[in-house]
């Protein structure tokens, strides 16, 4: 038997104590969370970093040169881990990161990539076909140690051109999905 704190409509907050060392927070109809959890650390929203950023000005990419994309405007940065177009999480764990670019002019081929600690981590390419080309996106799950690891977004287009600076079309986002 665990120590259970239950919130019910009829009797309010009730507590059942024992010496198991497990705490369960429950509603009147069932268990919501067990601390410590059998499957890992219980996370609270206050310590799960997340960010979303987009360019503040249109960035021109050179032809066929992979370039760090500059994201000068933050939509949000819940733990102040995003600066200088770089995400440096201070909480160790697994992060879902994704980015998208939209060249201002027509384009036929290129690459998008997630870099970890200055080196290529995940890579995606795109090419035009008979029906056109879809704007390039990249998404992956990456482990960050919470002290020295950092993530950046890079891209290249076949012909040099500028990227849209709109938050709708060129963006970089990430969030913690699980602690280490």
C-alpha cells in the first residue's frame, strides 16, 4: 500500500499513509501520478526546456554551401536556453528538435540538417519532381547532457537565395520529451 492523497468532490482532500516510501496523487476516480515513478523521473513543466525561434531578417544562403541558419527572434524560450541561434539545454534529457526553411524564390534541391556540438547529427535532403518541391523540414530526437551539449540548424539550397524571415515559413523549435 502506498501513501495516497486523493481529491474528491464529496470529501475534499483525503490521505492514507503507510511506510512504503511511495506517494500517489489521485483523483476520486483513479491514480494520476506516482512519485517516484516506476518507469523514470516524474517531470514537471517548469523544468522541461522548450523554445521556438524564427529569423528576424531574411538570410541569404550561398549556392550549395551548408550554412547555420540565424534565428534572431524568439517566440518563446521557457528556460532561457536559446541564444545566438543555438539551443543549449541545461537539463539533461532527450529533446525533440525540428526546423523548416522556405526560400523566397523557386528552388530545386538542397539539404537541411541538425548539428550537435558543431558537428552534423541528422541530415535530410530534398529535390524537385514533376509536381514541384515541398519546402524542406528536419526533425529528430537527440540526447543532451544538460551541461555542454548544444544544437543548431543548418541548411543549403542549390542556387543561392534568401530565406523567408516569416515565423510561419522559416523556424527552429525544440522541447524536452524525457529526462535522462
